[in-house]
């Protein structure tokens, strides 16, 4: 598998705070304990259950360029998870 984007992801993650809030339940967790959406690489969840519960709302913008980070290069493309969630 291609690993060309691994350095970019690593550099971007280093800029982030050490704690984050679950996109579904709103509780704060250490970032190392959260799961990140593989479709957009932006939304973070504390559990698979929270990810599934939020999918009806999240799928509306998951992977869309207008919600991607402005810190990423213009040619950076996120790939959607082919199996969905």
C-alpha cells in the first residue's frame, strides 16, 4: 500500500492538541484514545458506537472538500471508506 501521505498526516497530527472532544457525545478524551473517521480524517469518536450514532449527520459532509482543513495542500485528496461505516 501507498504510504506517501503518511508524513503529511504525521505532521498535521503533531500540530493538534493532546485532548479532543468526541464528535458525537461531546466528552473530552486524550486524543490517543479517540478513533478518527477514515472518510474525512477530521471527525474523532470515543467509540464505534458514537461513530455509528453520528453517521446520519456526519455522512452529509464526510470527505467533502469545503470542510477539509485549510492547512493541507490543495492537491491533497481524502478517500472515502468503500465499505462505509
